[in-house]
């Protein structure tokens, strides 16, 4: 029997379960491009429930304990005496979230001799040290596409929030209890007619492009994998061979590339300085793709008109993290991929992966990041490993 350790975010401050705003959510059976939604043999939760927190347990306890496995769920993941560190030594499977990542460092992997499977409840496995996972003989998997549309909707929302200067206007009627229209609109624009680009045109990036097309903007993109000609023509896309060409050409840039050695610290002072004065960046990918302090400097100088992000480093960030107080921001605490709609899919996907693992059946290639001693499946397409 196996020991499974889930590291999930804490329960609501007001207690679990929260009052739900809706009685149900739409049923999604497939995604654009033909991939089916997760297909576990069964689920032990009601779609629309809060599953990603400690008490939600991803709806897995009955399934796991009914099969004789042990299941530990915690939100305590920091420091040498954390529950995560105390439990790792005899753990077989770690389940974590990009929203509340259990950073599986080389040291933690080395301290977990039985660890054979790391699952991301969601998308993005950069919180796992992939070279160490490969050398340790681990499998790394994530629930690809489970929350891609969720993130794309959030990115479009943040683009409009920045360009229309929504946050200052909202503050005038709430925090300031005022009605100062001139102040509220003094940084507000339309995106109509602007040049808008995405860095990374995978599932999320393409979804953002498709959602922006009706806004009558000029669309640009850059990716190591160029899109088919028919997609470029359909969306009237301008392709850029590298990030610098893209960044210097657009008014709004939305980042959707994975974090790996080639994208780490990509947006530094030099690249930000090559952007148009008054450009906007939205980053729902990974915080370390941009240089933290360079972003603050670009906002302070006016090089950037606004920065909206849903990702931080580390997560959660310390109270004095400069992105909490920098000007012209619209930050959120990595919630874009954890809507209740998305949770139903990523919880079901985690169970599907576990069912395959326990039955020694192949895991879907689109879920695989590392397997068989190297990058595999979706991982081979999206990640690189420094060597």
C-alpha cells in the first residue's frame, strides 16, 4: 500500500465549507482540439465544491483509504519542521498545486527515497526540480488543460482591468468614498486598435488570442513552436521569432510560456526597456519569468503603464514583497486556475492519474512531464532541462 501526501492551500478564513454562490457548474466533457476532460472511474465529490483546500482534500480520501492507502493532507510546507518535510521520508506520492506549491527541491527529493510520483493538481510542474526527478527515477504528471480556459479568461480580465484603469476607479467608490471621475479616467484607455501579443501560444496563449480577436486589436505572438499557417491566417496573427521582437512591438503583452532555464528572468531591465513607453504586461504564467525589481523600476519610471500578475515567487510571498505596494498594479494571489469550475476538473484528473498509477496502466501522454528517465509527453513539448 502507498502513502500519499497532498499539500493544499488552507481552508477559508470563515470556515469550511463556504456558502456557495451557485448550485451547480456547467459540465465540460472536452477541450478545444479534441482532448477529453478527465475520465476517472468515479468521483467522490460534487462538482462546484471547494476541493483545493485542506478540508476539500481533492475529494480523494474515500477513494484512497478505501483501497488501503494512507492519505495525509496539509498546508504546512515551509521550513525544516514542516509537515511536508516530516512526512516526506516514507511518502510514495506527493500531490501539490501551482497555487500553493510544495517546492520539491533536490534536497527534498534526496530525502524521500520512496517518492516515485509527483502530481500537480492543475498545470505547471516547475515547483518540482525536474533534473532531480529524472535522476531519482520519478514520474511527474499534471492535469494538462484542466484549467487552461480558466487562466485565459483571467488574463483577458486583467488586460481590461489594466488598460481601463479599473482598480483606481473602484477604489474611488470604495476605499476613498469619492466620485472623482477625472482622477479615475486619467489613465483609462480602450484596447481597440492596440497591438496585443502573447508570449507562448500553447493552450492558454491560443485561448487568449481567440478571446481577444473580437476586440478589434492587432494580434501578435511568439513561441518556439510556430502555429500552423491556417491558424495564423484565421486570427490574423503576426509572428515574432523571439521575445524581444514581440515585446518591442506591442502595447499589451500577456505571458503564457512555461518557466524553464531559457525563460528564467527573461524580462529584465534591458528587455523591459525595449518595450514601448506605456506598455502593459499581464503575467499568469510564472513570476520568475520576469525580474521582480525590474518590474517595479519600470512602473516607477513610467516605462510600463501597468503590470497585472497572478503569480508570485515565492508563493505565498512575504508581506513586504514589493509587488504588493508598487504603483499601477492589479495583482491577484494565483487564483486564475483554481476556480471552482477548474477544481472539478483538476481533482478528477488527479484521481485519473492515481487510478492509472495504482493499476500500472499508462498515464495519458498529455499528463506526463517526466517519465522513464527523461522529459515525456507534454513535458517534452513544453520544458527544457539544463544539462
